[in-house]
C-alpha cells in the first residue's frame, strides 16, 4: 500500500481523467469562463466521497484550486492553445525554427496547462538557440509571445 499522503491526490487525478469529457471540464480546458455554480457542481462530481476535500488540502499543503488543478493535470485544449497563437502566426512569416519553437511551447500548454515564462530561456527552448526565445524571435515578437503566455497562464482564474 502506498503512502496515505498521495492517495487523495491520486484519486482526484483518476476521477478527473475519468470525467475529462464532462462539459464543465471541457469548458475549463477551452479557457471558457465558468460560473460559481458550475464550479460547485464540478466539486460535487469530483469530490464525491472518494476524495475528502479537507484531507486533499492537507496533502497539498494549501487550499484546493480545482480549476488550476484540472488545467495542470490535463492541460489546455489544443484548439484553445492554437487559437491563442493564430494571430501571431498569421502576422509573421516564421522560419522553421520559429515554428518548431512555438510547437514546443504549444505542447507545454496542451500537456501542462501553463508554463513559467522564464522557462522560455531554458531547455528545451535553448535547443533552438542558446539565448532561448530572444535568440529565436526579435524583441517585438518575443514580447507578443510573453503576452500570449501570460494570457494562457491566467485562464485558470476564469470563474465568474
């Protein structure tokens, strides 16, 4: 038997994956705003007795941010990520290296839901240029990418 401190987190992850096609989870993955009532309903679905919120928060060491937990676990939808970068891609004639860089960045969002902007200077982004983003894009382009990254990173706050 595993550690009791991983069981509630692991069970919640399993329940989220089992319900990944739930309408509200899809809306979260698409970066759409959800209501407080929808969030409450989602909590009832996911914290359905198999997972105790108080115990889960003790394991996490903080208050449960369910939207952030979902996005971090199953990422953002590919459609949402692609639409965020579409205008940028249309505005510039990008090189193959720039396209590969953006594809790597988009993969981070679809798998992890967000990325620390500082990581754009580290591996795997350094694989495209030793300066990371600044070696691949000009200053204006890099600034626009940082804006897109910031917007995508803030999607987990979409409760209204």
